[in-house]
């Protein structure tokens, strides 16, 4: 049985209900909710970077982001060095994103997926572990790309 995890989570206005559902579905984890807390429209990059930087600083192990599609959140989070954000709306992708790609942020689209499946996607992702060997080598190459473009 794995230890409970420290997780950061944020959403934009489209993801507020799903974010609340996810936090409630995993009461055994320690959630750091970085917003948004209202239904007023907000800009997803601001929320994505808040979670990404919290993961990067090592204050939490993993981050979860919810917007309309997951795409914008993942794009923004992936601009932060050390972040590997994956969009997953099925459990197979969620598992391999963690096992093969060591995704440390999961992005979900509240306009794409129902809450029941979203909970299972998150459950699968949290229960999966990055694999060593060839997958570790490939993930190291992701980091090397960041280094290549560092100013
Ligand atoms: C907001 O309308 C929407 O663009 C946002 O939630 C997200 O889907 C962006 O990727």
C-alpha cells in the first residue's frame, strides 16, 4: 500500500466542479488547492504555472490541473523546467504517462470527461510509478531538451 501523497491542484472557471470532486474523491491525499475558487473567468496559464512551480520546488510530489480541455493547462505547465504534464482522459494513457513519461502533472478537461471517469483516471495515475531502463533514458532526454534551450 502506497503512502499518501502531497498534491497540488488548480483549475480555471471551467474546472471548478471537477476539481472539487477530485479533492473529495481522494481524502487520503494531502491537497494544496491553488485556486481558482470562484466561477469568475480566469486565465488558465496563471493557474497552471502556480501548480507547476509548486511541483518544481518539491513542495508536492505531483500536480493536477483542470480546465476545459486540459490542453491549455498542459501547454502552460510544460513551459516550466522540470515539468512533464500530460493530458489523459483514459486510464491507459494515465498509466503510461506515469510509467513511461514520468508525468509529474496530470491535466484534465472538464468539458471532455465525466467526473466518474476523471476520478478513475486520477486514481490510476496516482497508483502508477515511473519505470526504469529505457523509459528513464527517454525521460532524461526530455530534460536534455530543456537544457539545450536554456538561455
Ligand atoms: C476556457 O474557455 C478554456 O479555453 C480553457 O478552460 C481551456 O480549455 C484551455 O485550454
